[in-house]
């Protein structure tokens, strides 16, 4: 069971690191509003990675602090990810003309 847990954690860390690399590549290449939504995604992924690191490496004396930090980072992840989704949704609605049809900007 311990080996399986190590494999799953390894896959998680590798996928998070690849997500950071690819998302940073998008942020580097795009401009304006699309850049903003991907910056939210990038910050969210970094927060999630830090939360995973706090889950794995902590000193037993600071366990409560590590757990609190992990929960705070996961909460920040969800807020930043939602901000990225809402930003991307706004871009898609503008491209689709949906927002102009209803008379909103």
C-alpha cells in the first residue's frame, strides 16, 4: 500500500510540475485578458503544489500549522481556479457575442 501511495504522489507531483511549465508557457505567449485567466490558473496550480508539499513534509511539532497552511492553500487554489474560469468564461462570451446581444458590456 505504501508503494502505491508513493506512485500516486509521484504522478501528482509530476503532473503539477508539467502543468506549471505548460501554463507558464501560455502566460508567456499570450496577451491581455487571456493572459489574466492563465495567470489565475498558474497561481492556483502553484498553491495546490505548495499544499501537497505541506502535506508531505512537515515537522511533527508543527503539524497543526502545516495542516492549517495546507487547507488555506487548497482554499486559495479553489478561489484562484474559479477566478480563472470566470475570466475565461467572460472572454468566450465576448467572442461569441452573447454579452453584446443582451446589451451588457
